[in-house]
């Protein structure tokens, strides 16, 4: 999946990192990996492209491992985008 490198940086994601993609429109869930994309780009490539249509809303999920002692205080990076894949809000 191609993702704008600035969006990746804002969310703490990295090129070639494995991600899960949740398609809000059709319920599809699948795993893929990030490749560098153009400004504003979020695009499925290869076989994954058959699991969503242009304009579908997706949730991109990454994971981390932390010590159990940090579990209650750890907070994820959440980046919400608008219809043009521009950052609307960072939580």
C-alpha cells in the first residue's frame, strides 16, 4: 500500500512496515505493507487493490510491543484525515 511519507511520519509508521487495513465500506480486513507514496496518496497495490474501491474509507492499523509495566500509560498515535487525505486532526 502506497502512503504519503509525510502522513507516515505523522502517524509514526515506517516504509515496509506491516499494517492491517480495515475497509469501513465493505468490511474487508487484510494485511499488507507500506511503500513510499506521493503527497496525499493512500493507494492499494497488487492483489490488495481488489479489496477496496477508490473513495472507500479505511483504517490503517500498526502494532508495537511494550513492556507490561507501560501498558496502562501507553497511548497510540491516531491521525484523522479529510477527504483529500490531508491531516485533519492528530490525537
